[in-house]
């Protein structure tokens, strides 16, 4: 079948949009940490992009999207991009196989960038490199195969339009596991650890909102009506999440800009799995409830004294879980041919819930074990002195 030039142009543009989300995460996180760790947080995201790009080309894409092995993982048919070329591939007859590969590559890179929330301001850089490579291989790649590569979740009927389960549940619950293993920052809860640059965090959120149009609308894999539908539901949910978080947080103080952009990200996360399955009106509900839920999870995290302080778990993990369940509820056949609970399809809700909770367990448990192994061997955390000086200097020899 001939390549569709319009679809190819749109997915090329969408790939570039999603790429900008990885440094967007870096800026978002960089503004939230203390100044002495500002360079470190941005670097972790940029390094994630480069490292995972290499892994994906060498073998990651094959593990995620190669022919199915037991419903769990792909085989090595695409090792080193063998059999992946300029002709249409098995996952889209409209765009080159190489383009589909690189579109999926940027999803993998931004996922690893989100995970860095779990060890902010205390990770040893050498340990991070090993963790990022292994985690992408044994956590992200299998999950991508389960849902998008023909694995057991896809066979069971679970829906994930653009990564609520694969990207957000995996990264959010991985960050929670990492935070538990690596421990609290020195002085956490005893003295203030205020963000060093909220305007930079707002810029990061703007880049994320912008890039998310490629994330979700690009997942239609064509320049078509479904892409337009996903574009609109994405923006609607982001706006609803931003306003909902702003309003509920206002009850506990002042309407902060940081709360507003956190709510926008929560809304974006929540709509991601259902962007191409639900209506704009449903997106309003999904985004608003996502904003309220994620704000509540942030308050819960604070009450428990958990130092996962960039809140990947509260926003991405719990927001992704809500989005996966909401897709099983609000999907309507008129949008993309699939009904959810609102149209009487109980199986769709069960399939989505099963896939989502399986991803929660797998991402958390495997990440926890991996983090413990690295910590017991080369060490996961910097020394107390290096943490006091800051990772910018102790790990990179640089300062702002």
C-alpha cells in the first residue's frame, strides 16, 4: 500500500512535538528543585532522551513491537532496526515503518524523564545511567508490548490511545517505588525546600501542553478526523484539570500558578488513554476529576511524609490510573467504534481496569526490586556531603 503523505507529514510533526516534552519535563522539574540541583534535573531528562534513543534503536523497539512471545514481550526480529524501513510497517499502512518506530521512541524517552521525579536531588549519576537503561528494557518495553504490541492486554481488549497505562502509570508508580528505596532527602520535613524557579516550571508545563497535542492527536496515526477529536479532547481536559485544581486548592490557601499548571498536567495525563475514544464533554469530566483526584493524592503524599516531592506518582501514576478507568467508562462507539460502561459494555471497563492494575503492580514491584539491586551493588544515592553541596557541583561540576 502506498504511503499517505499527509499522514506521514503529521506524524513527523507529532514526533517533534512529543520530543519537546522530554526537555519540558526537565524544565518543569528543574524549577521545582533547589537551585543547587537545577542543572542536574534538566540533565537527567536530556540524558534520558539520548540513552533511551540508543536503546530503542538497538533492541527496545523490537522488544516492544516485535512479534509476540507469550503475550509478554516481542521477539528480536527488529533487532538493530532490521526489517524496519521506509515502507509501511505492520502497525500502520499509511506511514513508513521507520516513522512509526521513532514516534514510539519519543514516548519511551519522555517516560524515563518522568521517572526522575522519584530520586530528585539525591541520585548518583552513574547509578541513574544503569537504572534508566535497565528500567526501560524490563519495565517500559514489556508494558508497551502488552498494550500496543499485541500482548496479553491488547488481546484482552484493554484500550490505551496514547499512553495512560504505558507511559503514566508506569512512570508514576516507578517513581513511588524509587522514592521508597532511595529514602528522603537530608532535612526533608525539617526545613523548607522551596522551588527555585516557578516561572521555569510554568514554561515546562507550557511545553508539555504544547507537545501533548502530538502525543495524543498524533496517536491517531493520520491527519484525519480522529486526530482532530483527540486534539480537542486533550485541550479540553487540560483546561478542566487546570481550573479544577486551581479552585479546590484555593480552598486551602491562595490560587497558585504552580497548582494551576499541575492541574493542567493532571488533566492531560487523565485524558491520554481515552483521547481518541471519548467526546469533548466526557473530556471535561475526566480532566476536572483528574485535577481534583491528583490534588488529593498530593495532599495524601504530604500527610504521609513521602519524599516523592515532584509528584510523578500523584499526577502521572494516579492520573493515569484514573484515565485508564475513565476510558473504560466513557468510551463511545460514535467516536472510534468502541463502547464503554456508559453504553453498557461492562467488558471494556473490566479489560481496562485489569490492564491498568496489572501495570501498577508490575511497574511498582519490578522497579522496587531493580532499585534495591542497584542500591546494594553500586549504590543508588550520593553521599550526604554530595547531597549537601548539590548535584550540580558534585555530579556534574557545574553551577548556575
